[in-house]
C-alpha cells in the first residue's frame, strides 16, 4: 500500500475541534498538538470524556499541552460558538450524537445536536467572516465537518460513490444528510470552503466500548477481554468498510489544508476501501487475542438484525484521492491489531 504522508503544517496555526473529547476528536487533537498547532476544543461531554483529553495530554507531553485550550459547552450555544471561532484558521467539526439505534430512541435530541448544532456553528462562522476588517475579522481558511456513510441509506450501489444517494434509513442518517444540504446552501454565501467527510465505520484506541450504543469493534474487544461471548446482529454476512482512526485524521488534515473555494460544498468518502463481514471481523479480533497468548471465547450468539442498519457498505475512495491526495495509511488488520493492543494495555 502506498503510504501517504501527513501534510507538513505551517507552525502555530489555530484549529477548532468540536467534539474534541470524543473518540475521533481526541485523535485529531493529539495529531495537531504533536505537529506544532494550536488547538481549541469545544465539548459538552455528552458522550466524550475528560479522560480522553487527559490521555492525549499524557501522550503529547507538557510542551505541546500548552497549545491546547478547552471550552466546555454546547455547540447549540451561539455565543460559545462565536468565542470558539475567534482567530481560528481551520474548523474540524466532530461534535454530534452518533449511533443509528440512539437516533430512533432520541430523534429530537439527535436532530438538535447534529443539525441545529451544526447550523449554529456554521452561521457563527459566516457572521464572523462577514465582519471583515473589524477587530474580530475571520481568518477561517476552511470548515470541515463529519458526515457519515449512513447518508447512502438504501442505495444498492457498491462501492458507494458520492453522487448516488438512496432513502435515508434512520433519524441519524437524516441529520447528517441535513448537514450536507445546509453546507451546500451556505457555500455561496461564505468565503471559506466547506467540506463534508462521509466517515465509514471508524475504529481505534479510545473508542467507547460501553453502553447500548457502542460500536461493534470496541464492544467485541471488551466482551472478549471479559471472557464473554460476542453477539452478532443478523447472520454475520453484514459487511462494513472499517476505517482505522489514523486514516480519518489524515483525511481531515488533507481536506482542511487542500480544500479550495471553487469546489462547491464538497462531500467525500473517508474509508479504508475494503469490505469486511462481521464474521471475518470477529475472526480477526479473536486471532489477535490468540496471538497475544489469550484464549477468548470463540463462539458467537446471533440475534435479530437491527432496525435501520444497512446490509453492506463499501466506499469508493477515488474522489478524496483525486481532490486531496488521500489514501488509507493503515488497513483493517493492522488497525485492529493496534486497537486490540491498546485496549488490553
Ligand atoms: N465513529 C464512527 O464510526 C463515525 C462514523 C460516521 C460518522 N461519525 C461522526 O464523527 C463524529 C465523531 O464521532 P465519534 O465516533 O468520535 O463520537 P464521540 O461520541 O466519541 O464524539 C462526539 C463528541 O461530540 C461531543 N458532543 C456531542 N454533542 C455535543 C454538543 N451539542 N455540543 C458540544 N459537544 C458535543 C461529545 O461529548 C463527544 O465528545 C460525529 O459527528 C459522528 O457522527 C463517526
């Protein structure tokens, strides 16, 4: 696999990472601090954890830690968004309520955080950029936000390419599709490029393994670590394009620094570009435990398919490669090996 290097960043640029105490956000913060950037995090700790930030600070060391600013609060609070955006060069917007099942249980909360929150941040960025010449003039170079592969809904095409969308199958997917529509509506009235990254099943260290809404990889690793049997929803042939979090960090940094205003409200897939069934995934995780000298429970228990889940998902990653030079740096097997080790440490 050709290994794409992270772009060299100009020192001391200022980044806003919303949702920076979450799984993906904390990896963005870690990379940016390690590469000499200044980072402001906004998080209300709805699903994120202070422990994630503490883990990042321990990893990056004291010198880098001084370039981090934490703002505890909600992206639906406009005055907080205005404060958070001051002097910022790049926005990486991650804050949202994830999970398809949660969105059926709490559709209003999902809409409020994911759509109203997104719009509040985008409108604040727009207003700030309109105050050009004033003391509070915006320096914003790009606004990158987390969308999701769920927007493809029931479209049968595989691999999934950006222009072929189906009907959305969950309130969560509807919220991410709404963000893309607002981004498109705003692109002609803001001076900075807006880029939506459609993440496909991201995984890696620090992903939350607990609770009803946990993603499959951390949930299974934790289940096997406890010596229990994993549950598979459906027959195990459901497949996903699992993407290691380092690839997502690369995609964000590339999109933020290479996006061009002429590309109107671009949306691109971010994925590993390979398909893995749940049965294969379980086998890979189990093998990693075995290679570490452990004896995990290999039997799985099948339960009914979950509402709103798509059957197969695989990304076409040509567009992000062409526009920003992205290629995945870490494949599923390496990513899982790194993730299992980090959970067991
Ligand atoms: N993990 C994946 O596989 C995946 C796939 C597709 C899209 N995404 C998207 O990527 C982004 C990050 O996901 P993640 O997996 O890191 O989830 P996460 O839950 O770990 O992180 C989300 C963060 O946003 C914060 N947050 C939520 N609502 C907020 C609000 N109103 N104000 C301020 N902060 C708020 C949470 O406290 C949390 O720290 C989300 O937008 C998610 O929808 C993730």
